[in-house]
C-alpha cells in the first residue's frame, strides 16, 4: 500500500470498501494516469473498484462505461471529455471532466430523468464533502428508497442497480427491483431513440447536452 497522505481517506472512513474490493491492476491505473486526478488513481491503487459503504457507491472501470455515457451525451469532439468514474445504487453515472489546466468538475447523469447536474467543482471535494454530507448525499441517493431497496433485495453486485417501476411511481407507489445496470441504461436510451409512435411517452425529452 502506498505511503504518504491519502487525499480520499475521509471518504473511505465513511464508506469502507466491500470485502470483495481489491486493488486495481497496474495497467488500468497506467491507462488513466494524467487523465484522472491522482487522488482517484490512489483510491484504485490502495483499495480498488467496486462497492463502498452503506450508500453502495460503486467505483467503476471507465472503459466499461464510456460507450454508455457517450451514447447519452453527444457533444462536439473538441469539448472536455467526460470519464465515468462511479455509479449510484440507482444507476446514475457519476463522471469527471477536466475543463482547463486548472479547472475540473464532477457531474451526474440520471438515466430516468435524462438530466445532468454538476455535483462539485473538484474531485476531492466530491468524495470528501458531497459523499460525506448527509444532506447532499440524500439529494444524490434518496435514503428512504435505498433503505427500502436493501430491505427487499439486499446489497447489490457490482454490475447491478436498483430501479423503481416508473408506471407505479406515477401512481405514488414505490416498487423497486434489482436489474443489470448496463442493460437498464441500454433499455432507457433505446426508448429515447425509438420512433415517436413506439414510445410509451411521446413527451420524453431528448438526451442532455453539456452539464
């Protein structure tokens, strides 16, 4: 384990890694050296990818999720690249952007509302402030929903997400199921791409642009 100051120690203390989390392979860390902040690569190196804490934040391999994020958000090639770094237990993609040499942000894509939102203007602040603050955390991961989902389905595997039944949710009934996260994103994005006459809801907004 590397020595020295660990910038994301507060996050790990509040959200200990699950037992199956192991340090990421060197080739993955090397692939994103210079593209992602050193603090996140240090988290990969010290602990690894997978579920963290009772919030079940999943630290992901960006290579697995990049095509899915790019399909949701299409923008000119000269804009800042978005790199997916984590998933919420409800399948929202958390991604990182290097805006300038000195500026960065962390944002989230919600596949159900087809919306994006900036969560923090600094990656370390996202992990050590947003994910360690009860009020901000509840806005990102509704704690009532999370408790209900865990009570019914237990903890998630790394490739899973909880999904609310949208039809029943419209009737103010919360019914949650456990699904494969990538499949959920494909299904929801396919619904946006489908011809209008095949959609359940013709008012479905188009995918978001820049967050």
